[in-house]
C-alpha cells in the first residue's frame, strides 16, 4: 500500500460496531510500540503477568486525566507468535460504539496510527506469516455468504491453493535452469532432450488448466447467483418468492400489478448463495408508476444469471407469455408453471422446445424442492461444480493462471518452430512471473494496493 511504514504501530476497531448491539468490541494494535501503548492505557490490578498469549483483566484509563474509559480484557501476543508477526495487543471492550471509539482515540493519542483497510493482513503477508492466496482467503472468509463459500475460503487459508502453484512454479524454474545451462555451457553438456521438454510443458499446461477450471466455481461461491422471477401480472411471482424464502417478502393479492418494484430475497441453495428478485408483472399499461416497474423488470431479467419464467396453469400459455419467452430465450431460464393446484399440469400447453419445466403451487408451498433441484441442475449444466471445494480460485488468480498457460503454450510453439533456446526462456520466465504473482513471490505494490483495499479496516 502507498506510503505504509511497517515500523509504525497501527490501530483499528476489529469488530463490527452497531449501535446498542454486540456484547464485545475489539480494538487491535500491531507494531513495535503496541505493548508500550497498552501499558500506558491499561491498569491490570493484582499480580497479573504481562506474558505473551495471556489474557489480563483490568481497566482502560485516559493517561492524562485518569478517566475510566472501559472495564476490559487485554490479550497480549508478542512477535513472532502473532497474526502480523509483530507485537499485537487486543483490547476486548464492551460492545456498542462509545467504548471502542474512546479506546481507539486513546491509542491514537499515544502515537498509534489508524490502520488502512487490510493493513493487519498486509503486514502478515509482508512478514511472511501468510502468502497472498492465504490473505485473499481471509477476505473471502469474512465475506462468505454460505457454508460452502466459507469452506472454500478456509481451503485457501490453509495453503491448499498455494502448494500446487508453488510446485508448478518450481517445475518451471527447474526447466528454465536446464535450458539456460544449455545456452551457457552447450559444449560441456549433453544435448537437450527436446521430447522430454515437450512432455514437461504439456504436463505443466494440463495442471494449470485443471486449476483454471475452478474459476467459475469460485466466482459462483463468492458472488452467488442472481435469479429473476419474471412473468405476466398475477401469475404468482410474489407467492413464489414468499414460499421460497419462507417469509412474506412481497405483497400478495388477487389484483394484477400489485408489485410495482423489484423485491429481493437472499437464499442459499445447495451451498450456492442466491439473490432472488421478484419483478413487477410485465404487460402493456398506461399507469406511469407501473410502467417504471415494468421497465425495471425487463432490465433485471436481462442482467440475471438465471430467469424463472412463470406462467399461470389456469390461463395456460398466452401470447404475452410467448413475447416474454422470446425476450429471454437467449438466457438460461426455467419455465415455472404455477397454480397447478387449480388446474392440472397436463392441461397446460406450451412450446415443446422449452425445458426444463417445474410445476408449483406457490400459495400452498408446493414444488419448491423441485425448483431448487432444477436450479442446481442448471448450474451444473453450465459446468460449475459447486460440490468439489478442493480449490476455488478468484478472478485475479484466474487471470494470472491464464497468462501462465499462454506463456507455456508459447514455449511449445517456439519449440515447434525450431526457434533458438533464448526464445524458449523468454516465455518460460513469463510463466514463472505469472505464477509468482498468485502466491506473492513476485508482486508489485500496485497489485497489493488493489488486493488489500478490498479488505475491511481492522483485518
């Protein structure tokens, strides 16, 4: 990050602070002066010993006025056995806003600097405590929206992504050393085994592609799936949302056009976070407010990852349904035939080419399990396997791996075209550089700025 001096002591509130909520708030210090600042502020009665990884009980006092700021616990973690590999102090204060804010201000008054977003984890990276994939795993864990997303983040924190990347990079380095040796000492060494080099490159490229194949999975687990419920007015879209989310998120009446804006609900289906959007019924109308709702519905449908085209079993397939189908046919969609409790599914006629089809009676809470199964099937058909959580790379890692794959293929082309060995080494170094960017062995300050700016302050 720009302008960071690792010698300074930083401080931040490390827990979410909500007015009148939360029993504990944590203020975290890291740096050479952390212990000294804590000793100025914290009074531990009795014979409590200031030792690493010990919790002390006491009072936080303003050193100037001796005013009591809070009754708290102090957690002491001395370098290098801490998250940042620096001296770390945590004040475990009462929750809410005032106590932690007053303690934070007292730390700043004693010479600490307010931490930048992600600076504690950045220091952990710079001090060799974690690599870049583990640091990104920390951010993913904080932002996880489902148990599976959290598990995928923990895989990254444990270094299970860094290990295969380092192995790939080491193999590339060994291959580069072998080729460069032939350039520098050609007369003293046996001829280069070109077939062996080709085999190694093919194997390396295959390994890179295996890891790259998890990019869609990782993106799905992190950002989730945006699902839009669209259809004519009064086909039961709001009832479907309410039955699915198991709460009354949308107003349900027999009057067409009740929903005038997009109603949102957050769900998790088979480990996949899903943002469900109930849209206004799409139809021609002179009502200006309803026209705005219809326009927003069309926009949401176009931006959705998956569309649930909902029709009324009683009304059957209408000309308006055909118009809607034509508008979303290029997108992934599921046809939902609702109100099958009022009309048998067999009586509903719809175009034969449409599939998949799910029957529901949303007002009765029927068909939701079948709908969820159809969504999971649709996801899997798009080759996003959310069940295997061994690896799940993010967009930055995928971009670097794509560059590594291209560089390795360029080496293979250089060999095929019988170019000099120097050309082989140029592309091989590019692959090594790209792989090193993933773990942080080769990284620029601007990339670090970009990565850690997404973290919350205090992490």
